[in-house]
């Protein structure tokens, strides 16, 4: 991240990483916000360049892999990736067949190209030893993600095959009912400033791993593959720059099984994807509470376009882990559909609470269509999930400059709800040129928000 950009963002958030006085009043939107923000999109996309790879092929069968859905191919994946990297890069080929494996760790200049199926082992030991990761926005050492890369450049996972997390066959969803003490401990460690290297989980603990995580990587591509049955968040880039996720199909069921979660990333393009997920579809994050403010890196310059959402939870989502800040997010030409077993809960969903801190600004959405939307079309919630014991101080978040236009959504309990915070009201919300049909509660529900403008908006055929 450019130093000037980081300084500007931290100045906006406050010298203490987003700490604001109670009752702080925010001024009008900046001059830049008064311009057409969509002119920034071609500039962002102009910086995003998927990596290219040398025309070398390393077939995992040459390193001992057998596609019989029985043989443990973990050593073969490791050997093929090591050889590809040592040769200066190329394609690690997963041919037709079902290849059973434990964790896969990618290296620079490696394109993991899947034609057949990668099917992950169901035993937790296959994802040890622990690695440096983020778990729900807090840094720690935990089980390895199923596919993991840290501090690498030019890495890719490409299709047209399938990557099957096989999570339901493992212990992971049983972890959901057991993770409480570990999750409480991790949050308390972060609040107390315990060094990250001492926040050790993994074996005999119950914090389940992500499916795919790129950590501090540059030039990342995930393309064409079908991803299914993760244990937790499916595609999770953290502290990455220049990330492309395109033409990917994601199917997930269970708890905490988001689609694509860029966290503290810059220059990200998510397009042409299909999300049939048990949790949020595309969701922008940047760390949680004290630990997120300590790291202090925002997610910024993100374009989400041309995707299809079949549920569940939010389609275009920010938070709730957003303590490092989020800015310059552009979502356009996305579609919401009735899924086979789920419905999307929210079309646009921004969620945070009074412990997060951080600044969300310049969220732009246009041409979002479809339905049904099971819980609400547009929901900004600054009082999300503030339950249980406290972990760290109250640090009010800031949300400002949300611009939404040309949205046409059908069949929802409400069209617009803003639940702001009295200590830090939302500032600057624009909704224009939009229609909402079959809405149960037509009137907008707005509290603790300033400078809210609705222009040419109709609900159930009546102007608002």
C-alpha cells in the first residue's frame, strides 16, 4: 500500500486507529465524492492484471498422485508445486480423476490448474502444523487453510475442474458448537495485546479453517473452477494486492461459509461468478476490533460486477469485520435469484457495531436486480451482533458516503433500513432511480443518519 494512501486513511480514521469522540459531527461529503465516482472504476481495473505463467506443465501423476479418490496425494501435490516453483514457474496440472489430499501450500509463479477434482481429506490432522492466519478478522496461529499461500507473488488456481472441501465429512461443522471458549479466548488475547505468536490454536481447539487463503500475496488469480463444500470462508485473500476472482462457481452449506471475502486488500476484481452460499456472497472485510485497528490496513479499490447470487445472507456485503476500514467499493450489474434451497437475505448489507471502529466510505452500487430478498433489500446496521462479554473498548465506527442507484428488487420485507448509532450517525446516503416491488413495509426505516437523500425512488408503485 502506498504510504501516502495509508497516512490519508489513518488520518481520516483518527490517530488511534479510528477512535472518535462520542457525538462527533462529520462535515459534508468531500469534493471528490461530488464528482462521478464511477470514473474511478476504469482506473482501478487498469491496475489489476492477472498473473501469467511460463508454459511448463507439472502433472501431479508424475509425482505419485493417483486419481482414485482413495490414495493420499498430499506428498504428490507438495512435490509438484516445489518442482514447478524451483523451475521458475508454470502449471501444476490436476488431470481427470478424483485426487484426495490434505493441505496444499502454493508458491510463487505456480498456477494450480484443475481439470479433474481435488477432494480434501476429512481428518483435522491433515491441516497441521498450524500456520499464521486471520480467524474472523483476528491474527493467530491455527489450522492451515485447505489451500494456502503466504508472502507469494504470481499465484493462481484455475479450472475447469472442481475443488471439493468435503467439509461435511470432517469434524468442522461439529466445531461450530464447540468453538465458544476458543473464540472468547482469541478475542480476549487480541484485546489484551497478547503477541500473535502466542495465540496458538489448531490441534485440540475448535476454530475451523478457511478453504482458500492467500496471505500477503501479490498478483492472485482464481478462475473458472467450481468450489464446493468449504468448512469456512471459501476464497479469503488477506493483505493482498492485485486480486482477480472470475467465472468461479461457489456452492456452500453450513455456518460461516461465505463466498469471496477480500480482507485488507487493494485492487480486487470479482466478476462473472455464481454464489449459492450458506452465508454472505461477496463480503468486504478488514480486521476485527482491537486487532483490526492494530493492523490498520483498509480494503480499498474493489470492483464487484456481473455476478449471480442465489443466497444466503448478504449479496453485496461490507463487514462486520471492518475495523481497518473500507473504501472505494464499486458493485454493478449484479443479479439476485431464488436459489434451490436458500434465498438471499439482503441485497446490500453493511454491518458493524460500536466496538469495531474503522471507517466505511465510498460504497457505490448500481444496477442490482432480481429477488426475492428474504429479510430486506438494503440494510445498513451499525448495531450488529453486539452481544456477549466485551472484548476491548467501545470505539465507534464511521459510515459515510454510500451511493446506490438503478436498483430494482422484488419481494422483500423492506426496501431500505438504516440503523445508525446515536454516537456516530451515518452521514451521506444517496438512493436514486430505483424501484422496489412486493415490499411488506413500504416506508423507509431510518434512524441516526444525516444527509439521507432519496431521488426518484418508488416502492410498490408509489413514490417515496
